[in-house]
C-alpha cells in the first residue's frame, strides 16, 4: 500500500474513533465524495497530491491534503466548529502507518465559503504531511 493510502487510512481511523466528531457529523459523516441526497454535515477527502520528497539517504513523500466540511442548516458556524475539531485531531497528530513513518502532519489553512448553486456552506482545510519509507 502506498504512503498516501496509508496516510488516508490512518486519518480516517483517527476521525472515525473520535466520539465528539462523530456526534457532530453522524455515523455516515466521513465520506470520500459528496453525494446529493445524503445527510449533512459531512467531511470529504477533496484532494490529495503526493510529491517525491526523498533525500540522498531516505525515500520520502510530501502529501498535500484537502478536506472539506459541507453543511446545510448549520451554516458557516457549524462548518467552522467541525473544522476546528478536525484541526485539533489532525494537526501534528502522531498517526501510525503500516510501512511508512509519518514525519509530520500540519494544518496549513482553513477557508469557509458559501456555494451559490447549492446554498451549502463549505470549510476547506489544507494539510501538509511528510512520510518516509521504513527501512526493512
């Protein structure tokens, strides 16, 4: 399994195991895409870009991750509250990966907006992670 997939799995596990976040978004609130007709709020993995970040001695990767929080009736306040919980759970979190080592996971930014067509609110969170392959 790639470092990127292991990172996503570890993030998904961390978020799913948090009772406070689960109370905010419900049992089906963590998704890999936004599906119309499904209950909101929801946390979506919107984008993940991975780049080689190897050194002369270590094989590594940089991962730029975007998570989106979509809300309806709760509006911008609900999106911002959920985003803050995600930041607390993920910023500098000590996640365990199967065959890679997580050097760091840092929150870079959060931006909220209202989608004109759907009238839903979105909080877009960006994170940067660096992983290294574990020597065998």
